[in-house]
C-alpha cells in the first residue's frame, strides 16, 4: 500500500509506530502526513527517508462532515488539497505548537463533561433523562453551528451576548469564574502540552 501511494498517513500509536514503519520503503516524491502525538518531526524523518515532505496535524472523527480545524506543521499541504476548504488548515510556526493544539483538543472532553452534568441535573429535575440529553446536546450543537469561525474574537463576543448582566447565563459565568475554572483549564492544558514536549 505504501509503495503505491503518493500520500502516506501515519496514524499509529506512538509506542509501536517505529516497529511498524521500520520495514517499509518510502520514496522521495511521497508526501507524509503524521497525526501521531508525541512523535517528533526528526523521528519521523529518520524512518521515512528519502521522503522529506512531511506534515504534522490532528484529525478528528468529524472531518468527513467538514468543520474540522487542521493545525499544520510544516506546511498546510496536502491538507488543503485533500480536505479544504470545508476543513480549515491552520499553519503553525513551530513544531512545538502541535503539542499545544493536541492539549487544546482535550477541551472536547471538558465540554462534554459539562454538558453531561447539566443533562443529568435536568433529567433529575424533569424525570425525563432522554429528553434532557436531547435538549442539552441539541442546544449546544445548534448554537455553536452558527458561531463564526473566523478567529476574530467571536467566542468572547458570543459569550458576552449571552452572559449580559442579570441573566441566567451571567450567573453561570460568575460561578465558574469564582471557582477559578479558567485557571484549572489552563493549568491542565499547560500540563498536557508540557508533557508532550518533554518538559520537566
């Protein structure tokens, strides 16, 4: 399969990728796309030589439906050609920024945890857990669908629109700020990023 491919995706677990890649032969005209966490560009290059056109990125399962952001180092190709424009490529300046984006991707589980806790509470209040989960999931998906993704401060803009003074949304934001949720999230993400970068 590798011999007959112009673009090769490395989608292996970091613990086994070297063993799997070792017996393979790569060509200098092949493009290599790695979506492996904790595997450096230097390490990849040593296994795929003479291929030298290497792109590191993160692919999430909803890529096929569009709207999946693709952080890219060193180049946004072949991501733009294969997946754009429905999935925007974000070119990075440094290899270490891939680790930062992997850490940020963990916000998915944090968001789902908040949604689950809210749906559980609503289900207990109403006696209808299925309806509660449907409501919370649809509420979040519907609202986020229309948030502009142009990088122009829209997240804060949308939150400010919801959490104006003396509203239900403001009460939730105030409670989260009092609990230092922002500090906790930043600390966890920094720890994940540092771990992937090999920081002490």
